[in-house]
C-alpha cells in the first residue's frame, strides 16, 4: 500500500506541478493496516480539497493580474473579507468595488504579476487555513522589478460545494522608521 501511496503522490505532483512529499494528512505516513475503500476515498477527498484550494490561491493572482475584479470578487464567500494595506472590505460586492478603486491600473500602465510561493494548506472538513508568501512584480523602464513582498494568511470555507476565501489577510512587508522590516497594513 505504501508503494501505491507513493505512486499517487507522484501522479498528483506531476498533474499539479507541485512537489509533494510524505504528507501525513493524506495518509502516506499512516500506520500499517488493512486498506479500505472508505479510507482511500477519504484520502482522495482530502487530496482533491487540497488541489481545489491550490487552484483558488492561483485564481486569486490570475484574476487580480488580469484586472478581472468581478471574477476576483467571486473567489470570496458571501460574507468573505479581504484585509490589506488599503483597508478591510466585506462581501464580494464590497471587495470588487475596493479592487476597482485601489488596483485598477492607469491607461497604458505596464503589466504586473503576483507570484505566490510557500503555500501551506490545512483542511478540516468544510473549513481550511492557508498561509503563503507573495511577490508583486512590476515593469519599470521595460524591466521586471520586485515592487513589494508580503504574505497571505487565509481562512477558507466550502460554500455551495466550492472553496472560497472567508478571510484573507494580505499585508506587505515594509521597513519601519527604525529600519526593521515587518508586516504592515499601512
């Protein structure tokens, strides 16, 4: 059974582009015992949840970079909340309005990209948490440059069969007056 789990991990990694290791929550590191169809189905459901949440995290960056704030706002639960350097906004309509106000690029502005790394996802039934790092890359004089860095701290919920952000905290890392770099919501 351990070989089958290892093959399944490799297949998931190849399909998602992720590097997966012996992850206890999918049962790879579980104690030896008889395999059951229900145990395999539960492990598969956890893997599917993990993949769906990874997709949600990637869609966040994709929709933000494309300035598709209507699609972006639909990544949040009905009572979802986004907190970042420009404030806290609630519900898909409020989040969409805030993104259109604060993140809509000027006409002719160079493209920018958000890169997400180091995602750690923990699923517990219909709720989950995730933490990750982000890098904002902008073009200056035709060359890519890092414009800002920060992290995401997420609470997620399964709503109407789909994973959504219940709360996303998105502070940037900034140097304070004392020169020390720390998370900032200013």
